[in-house]
C-alpha cells in the first residue's frame, strides 16, 4: 500500500489566486465543466502517480480577482533531500469556458510564483495545455521559463456527431480495414478480464523498452484502474478481441471528465491479420460515446519514432494538435 499523503497542496506563501483542494467530488465536478479536459489532470491519474512513485499530487483551484473559480491545476512534486523539490505540471492548468485572457494569464503567473526556486527550492518542469507557436513560447518566457522540449503532438477526435457521421469521416483505407475486421470471425468482449489485462500490459511494457517509449508503464495503468471511480467520471475500459475463446488483441482506454484517452494496446499475429485493432478501437469509441464521452485523445502521434502507430491514429481523421512543449 502507498504511504498516506496530503491530497491538497500546501501553500508556501499566501496567493489569493490559488486555493488548495482535497475534495475529489468537487474536483471531478469542476473537471467535467472543462470543455477539453486531459488525462493528466484527472484525480485518478494523480492517485496512480502516487501509488507507483515517490511523487505526490498537489491540487489547486484557480481563482480570479473576485475569488471566483476559473480553473484547476494538478501538479506533481517529488522531494529530494539534496536540493529541494522537482515539480511537474503536465497538460495543465485547465480553465472553464469563457474565462478572459487576463484572468488566465494571472493564474499562470500565480502557479509559476508558487513553484519557484524562492518558494522552497523548487525546480519546475511544465508542459502547459497551450497551443504550439510563438505566442505561447513568449508567454512562458515572460514567466521566466525556457523551452526544453519542442511541442508534443496528438490527435483529438470529436465524439459528439452520430456514429454514421463518425464512420464517414474515417480515412478510406482505415474504413476498409474496419470492414474487413467486421467480416472476420472476431468476437469482442467488454468485460474486465485480469488475464487479458496482464497480457496487454506485458506487451505494452516490452514495447516501451524496445521503442524507448517514455510514457506510463503497466504498473501505472493497474494503479489507475484501481483508483478510478466511474461515479466520479474516471474509469478504465478493457476491450478484448477473440477468435473462438482465445484472445488475439486487447486495448485499454481511460475515461476522465468529458473525455477519454487511448492508453495501451496489444495484438498477436492472428489479431493483426484480421485488423483486430481497427475493430477494437472503433467499438471502444462507440462504447465511450454511449457513456457520454465527448472527445477522445489518441495519446500522442509521433510520426518519426512510431510511424505505423501514428498512421493508424491519423486514419481516424481527427484534429491533429501540437502543444507548446516543455519548459523549465
């Protein structure tokens, strides 16, 4: 069991634009109001990080000058005896719709002040949920941060249209592969199966090592599944493709707020031959849509390091977006 830790952040110096929050239900309700929330800012993600590492989440409400809530931010702190703390903010903060630019800039500045070297010897590593481009880079420089890693890209799919419209938007080759998979003897299973989950996670961990992928490992996803609370908007969904009774492919999708994110997938050679992943992902998207999910993040699209995977994701013809990058 992970050791207990404070769920709310601790103020190192009073800032009227930041308020610690330790109420999961209140956090989840606020996250559900964000138009495009992110996995990394979900409560279950923070709990999973704490379960598998020495890093602890710190959660904040962002306020305007009148004390009204305008957004939220989850930061991750790891303390080091030698120099202080390393704090990461990943794909946050997130703001409610309609917040004026001046209020958003003030909240960003407040977060920067909270996590500065003067405030408890903190080194900050920040991947903000800001679009790539000169304006965002200038903003982060004005906060005293320099770009360390260039923009991170992914694909976002709007799930609000009808299924027929979504299917019509698919790339022709992707749609043809889906049709072939639908004609195959594949059987789909949405029930949670620990054996299949373990198989998917083992394959995911092997791929992480082989391709030097720096994303979460199987232990993290197990922790997320354990921490998720569907009643509060976050859940883990395992989809399995079988030929007869034998699993040939599996896929893990994570729900958070109004959105969901592709986490991991596995396919055997028989599964690849019948395009099992196309059928699993399409089926998973419709299942999430039925749960009320409005947008789906394909979890990154790196055409240089994973061209085949990127082509598979791009075939959904979603919105390709690039963030400003990581700053320190």
